[in-house]
């Protein structure tokens, strides 16, 4: 089985403590399914377009939805971020933030506080 992307054993060991316990029937291979979730999200695919090597697309989708509702991914992200220490820089990707067309003129009108140290334009 040639899988396009697969989490390493070390990566799985770091995130396994955040997985919910299995109730009754054992789960399908977590490593393969989580790798499939990452692959689909990373490449912007629809669930049904996930490569067959990750397993049934319905299983990948169901696991993503179930674990999202349980907050599993939030716990993983928070746990990994906490182990990283305090960041030196914070960056914001504003490609998804929308501003009203008049927002650019608020600074000129004095309605928005200028907190930058940049020299003022004449």
C-alpha cells in the first residue's frame, strides 16, 4: 500500500494521548485515518476525493466530524502548542478577514487609534 502522506510513529506517539477511548468495536487504524484527514484538509479536497489508501472516505469524514465535536483536535493543537514554549513572533494571515470599504479611511478621520511608530504622512 503506497500512501501519499503518513504520520510518523513519533508524531503518532505525541498525539495519541489526546484520542478518545474506543468503546466496544476497535477503531480502524488511527494513523492511517488521521493522516487521511490531514491530507484532505491540506490539499483542499472533498472527502470523497481522499486517496483510497487511507480507507473509506466515509470513515475519514465520520472520524473528523466526531472528533471535532468532541474537541479532540483542539486539545491536540493546544497540547502541542503548550510544549513549544512562548513564541518570539505572532503572525496573522488576514486573507480571510473582510473589512468594509470605508475602513481604510478611519485612520485619516481620527476614528481609529494609530498605535504604530511609523512617521506620520504629510
